């Protein structure tokens, strides 16, 4: 995250512009939230698939519990790694 912020400042300065702290921070937040969302979704898919493939066939109740557990762990990962004011927007997208 620090690397991306520093790179944004250097790119702005090299282009002859004055770096904007607010726009750089917004950019970093969006990138970090996007990455957190993708990582969380991959965790969800892996947990769900692994558990499903080990226990199939199963009852609907068991399937719902596997889904709930995988979703809960994915959302926890997202909350741990996402930052900034756009976190809620990405959280909603991931939840959907």
C-alpha cells in the first residue's frame, strides 16, 4: 500500500503535476478494497468447494452451513484487509 502511494506521488511529480494527497489516498483505498474483495472471494470459493467435495452427498442443511461458514470466513478476511471510505461499497459488492 505504501509502495502504491509513493508511486502515485512520483508519477504525479514526474508528469509535472502537484500530487494530491486526497486523490492518491482514494486510489489506494479502492485498489486495496478491490484486492481484499478478490482475495475474500477466492477464500470463499476454496473453502466452499473443498468442504463440499469432501462431504458430498449431503443434506440441504449441511450445504447451507458450509456456505454460511465459508462466507463468514471470507467476510472476516475482507474486513481485516480492506481500508478507507469505500470499504462499505466493496463489502456490499462482496456480500451480494
